[in-house]
């Protein structure tokens, strides 16, 4: 059994969900997609093994890393082979992250738009209620329309605002990964120069 405060919060959330109208369904799907992509990007970057790299890599650690990622670097390697190997590494590793970041940005931008669409339909209900004249039923229709309009707007913003923070954090992590690849390439190039 859930503790009483948690039960109350859950019941309050369901009530709020019901008052938000039909737009809450696409908002929920949008939120699920947005945060699933964010988690996927984070796990992808976490799985790149950056934490295991030395702070100042040498030629051997660069070779170990690139070969651990499935890219062959001949021994001994020429400068052209080293450049080609790191270009292949970039082409394997960075475009999937970039695609996911673009898709995340689209989902993040869509959340306030879904909220705005819910606002429009809520206001249409409100104006429909106003056109009916007076009475308790009319006031109920008006209050439901206003409630729907405000709840969907709020929900869209609550989905998008944290999404922006996650997006910029993950974009920074992607840039950090690209910088690590550049550092590894420099270390490998210095190793090739010293070997010749």
C-alpha cells in the first residue's frame, strides 16, 4: 500500500489529468518520448568509456581506445592511416548522438505547442459556454474550458522547460566526447611521429 500523502498526490494528479482534456494524451506521449531520448543519449555517452581514459592520454591509450571501439589502427601506422582511423571513429560515434539530439529538440519544442493546442480547444469550450447564455450549466462549461486551457499550457511548459536543461547538458556532453576524440587523435599522432 502507498503512504497516504502519496495516495493524495496521485489522486490529485489524476483529477488534474482529467480536467486537462484530450490534449493531455499527446502531452504525455511527448514527455515520454522526450525523456526516453534524453535517457538514451545519456546512457550512450556513459557507455563510451570516457571515465576509464587517462586525463592526458598517450599513443598506447589512444590506440587501445580506438581499437576497443571497433576501429583498426595498423601497427605501425602512417599519419594518413591514423587520420583515417579517427575519421572513421567520428563517423561511427557522433552522428547517432547528433540524430538523437535533433529528435530530442523537436520533441522539446513540440510540448508547448501541444499545450497551446489544448489552450485553444479549452478557450473554444469557454466561448461555446458563453454563447449559451446564463445559468449554472453555462458557468460549469466556462470553468471547465478555462481549466482545460490553463492546465494544458502549464503541462506543456512543465515538460519543455526541464527538457531544455537536459538538452543543453547532453549537447555539452556530446561536445566533451568530441573533444576527447580530438585529444586521443593528437596523442596517437604524436605516438606515430615518435615511432618514425
